[in-house]
C-alpha cells in the first residue's frame, strides 16, 4: 500500500477537528478559532482509529457488548470490516514510545497556510508542554463541505463520527492506554508498523451478533 500523501493526512486532521473538536473559549483561545483538540496525543489517537477501521470496529463491538452503544452499530462495524471502502482508506501507523505516532507538522502546516487550522504550543522552545490544534471558521466550512459533498471524501466524515463516539471525552493518555490493550498494538516493535486485527475482530463481531440482543 502506498503511503498517504500530505494532502490526505491534512484532510484527515481537518475532518477530525471538525467532528471531534470541542468548543473554544476566546480569550485565551485564538479569536479565529471555533473548535479545538487540546493535545497532540489525543489527535494522534483519533487519527489511528480513523486510519485503522479494524481497530475502530473492535471499539464499536466492545461498546455494544458493554451495553454502552446501540446494537445497530454492529452493522456499521461489519461494514468497516467487509466493505471495500475502509480497506482502501486503511493507512497503518508505526508505534513509538507513546504508541501510534506519525509527525503531523507538515499536514498541519498545509491547513494553516490555507487558514483552516491553527496549531498552538504551550511552553518554551525545547520545552513544549502541550500542543493544541484549533479549527478556524474557514476550516469549519471546509469540513461541512466535505461532509455534504457526495463522493470518496464523505467517507472520512462518517468514519470520524464513529471515532468521536468511541473516544468520548477521554484524554489522549487514556485513549492511548485503551489502544495499548490490543495485544497486536502493544507487541509491535518500536518503529514498526502496527499490524491488523481484522481476523479476530470478525470473530468478536460474529459472537456479538449471535449473543447480544
């Protein structure tokens, strides 16, 4: 599979900000901002689920089994595992010290150059404590256009809504902890691509379909 382009990465980040961002407070947030994701760790965790439909499907199955999600979401998990679209959008990530990670500066700078998003670092150079990511009003309009326009890009918005659902209000650290509960994820060597869990999720899905009413 060919690696994702900078533009594809930027689209994913734009959609995640549009769908999973929280309302801002100005000040102290930038006056141009309308939504925010408050840490890079959370954004990276959300991006991992958007790029790996099998892991996202497993979260839906777990939510249904736990009684937190409607049974109907099993049909969406089934589509993530068996339709062509998710497999075409599958874009694996490598694991590093804090879990799935891929540099986002280039993609974010593309959004910033077009006035769609604003990254903001808290701290001093060499000692950045936190990076926040803000969606501008123009970025919000662009996200709405992606969601409304029939075609392949619309898939990202639909998938991002499931990502936001399974993530809830958990912090980035908590989301990473949840992802580390997957043996395939946790057992990946540093710098190596995190492998698929497609086969085992299909088994879990079938069991849930048979046992959860």
